[in-house]
């Protein structure tokens, strides 16, 4: 389990613990539920074959932001289990050959965290400077910074007891830590080591671009209304996002992680300017980061090509981005694009040069749910639909699920798809197995190739192993010319299409079909 740079060829699987599997019938997923379903992921015949698990927060939390408002960094919320359950989960994942990543939320805590309770108790409290406090200006907040959640408005809340405002980049229940304070940095280092000592193999870093704010609290330039949610403006410098000090802390974390052996730091860096994004991952700092622009694209082959090519041109030669199609923050692929499109998107995700990260349920093509009322402050309930293990929902819980299942539960579930060769689940299994056995996909370079409108074609090559990937985004057949000679069609989103030898000069692609060709 200590193979150097294991992450470079890894397939990551994201689990939202609240929605994956409920072992005690209270309607909320938990750690024991994850343990009971690890064979679905790896270590058993017919498993997906993923290499690493990323767990969204399971720490004690009042759930104002469903776990990202943490009230204790070194414990497990009783709704999810105990530290003993976590230790067992780590052991069982490792026994099946999987690494384990946990969410690391360093930008903010819950307002019920003991640190903040002390900090807000008085202006003279020793922990006052553990958070970002400031006097108001002209009868209002200290500056014009906005919360990342549009419904929350300004990023400042007045504390009547002490007469000052505190900063919160998200909800008012999530005050931002002052990571310029050496004592805070030391406390956060203790959190890193706590989980590493328990056997985790790395971290997914929440909002890595927000860890530091301008010490002078200067106003952001106007207008920035369109960039309220997470993003940095590609031209205007913002004073609460993407400061140089962020990189210093990430390098420090990388050094600590390296002391424990080969690990992985996966960054969430929602920055719209790729020239800034590429500074966050590679030789130092984080190993990899999500390419957020990838999952933001409409269903357009030219835009996907331009997005991928643009990042490849900017990133260091050894740097690998992570490609995801959905997350707990992003609507599911089927709901955004459609079911046939989701197959093409998955083929693209697994054949690009980078790490694929699969959000739970994508492997059976789950759609967003339709909750009767909003629970999440930022409207993300739909994509957090409970995992659909079988048609009735009892595979997730014996009780009432905390969110409704998707409208497609009778067909988009593990039990129904398990033995169906044409199912999305078995397509994912083939994709992951094919990627694992392909030197070109695991280690090869990437070259974008000219192709007709509505198609995206690229070459992956490592030594003598060469593949061509051709994707048809249109709902009509297209013939693509890829030069002279022949190739073997090895994989298609059309499960009825058998492997065959095809002429490269006139490659026929069906409507919404993607193929992988082995070039000899």
C-alpha cells in the first residue's frame, strides 16, 4: 500500500456519508453502512474496482451546511458512528486495496465550535484573534465582501454582544478562521496529524483558494455580482480569494503528508482562470485539483475540447488534474445532460489524461431527487439523493430516508443493473477495468485531434500503446476521418457494438456514441 505516486493512476470514488448507506434505520447514512457496502467498490468479484475513497464530512456538526460547519475536528458525529467505526472503515478499505481520503475544512468552523464560542465571548478573549473580527464601516459591514452563498448576502455578521462583525465566507454559522495566527496554524496542524495517525492516505481540501484574506480587509473591485459563488474574476483581483499565502499553507501540508509516506492532496479550487488554477497543483502544494470548468460545460463538444486543451497547455508537464462530472455541489450528469449523454461523458472522463473522480450513484446513472422542501441553504439537495441500491429503497435504509430517492429508482439501482450486460453499472465496470489495463490511459500523453463539428477526438499514447478516443455529442450519426489505416474498436458506449476492425478514413459513430480504438 505504500507504492510511490499511486495516485497518478487512481480512480477516486466520492461518498457523501449521509446518503450512501444507513445501517441503523434512522434514515441517515453512516460509517457502518459504508463498511457494509465496500465490496461494491473493490475487493470482491464484480466490484467497480476503484482505487481510493473520498469521504465528505462526517465530523460533529449542527448541519447548517450539512457537515461543512464543523464543531469538532477530531471526532465523528454520533449520527454517523464512532471513531472506532472510522478506524474499522479505514482498515477494511485498506484490506481491499483502497486508499482513504477525508475532507479537510480549514477555512471555517461551526459557530458552535469551542474555539468560536470563546472567540465571541469578549474582545479580550485569548482566542479572539482565532477568527476574523472587524469594526463596521458607515453603519454597515467592514467591506463589500459577499458570501459564497447568494442567499446569505454579505460575508459579515454583526455580533451584538461585542459590537464587531465576524467574517463568514459561507453561512453566518460558519465563521472564517484566521490562519494568519500562528496558534491557529498549530491547531490545524494537529488536525492533520490526528487523521494521518488514524491511517488516512490524504485529504480533499475544501475551498483551498479561500484560506487567507487580505490583512487590510480592502474592498473587492466592482462589479463582482456574477462571481459571488466561489469563483475568482479572471481579470479583477479579489482580496478574499486566491491570495499567495494559500500556497504557503498547502506546501506546509504537503510536507507533513510526505512524512507519513505516499499520499494525496486533492484540491477544490473553484477559480475560473486556469492560469491561476494550475499554480495549486503539481510539483509542490497539492498533488491534483478538480478542473471545475470541466463540469460546468454545457453539452457541447467544442467547449469540452477547448476547456481540456486549455488546461493541458497551461499545466506543468507532470501535473495531473482531476475530472469529475458531478459532486455533492454539482447536479448529477443524467439530470444535466441526459442518460445517453452520461455514457459519452463517462467515457470521456475515464480516457482523458487525469484522475477520474466518480460521485456515488453516477455508476448506475442516478438522477437528482425532487425534495418537497429545500433543506440546503444553497439549493443542493437534489444531487444528494440517497444511494439507490435496489428498486424500493430498502437497500439504503429500513426507515424513512432523509431525502427522497430519485424519480428513476426502479431502473437506476445496483440490484437491477448488476446482471444486465448493457447497464450503466456494467459499463462503468468495463471502463474502470479497461483503464486499469491500458498503459496509454494510465501513463500516456494527450493530443487533441481535428474532427467534425459535434465531435471530440484525441490520442492517448505511451510507448507502443496508442489509443484514439472519438466522441459524438450529436443525436445523429457522424462519420469521422482519422487518416489512413485501420484500428480495432475496443470499447463503445453502445454495448451492442462488438469489437471489430474499422477503417480510420471513415469511422462511423452512432448518435451519442463514444468509442476507444486501439491503433496498431
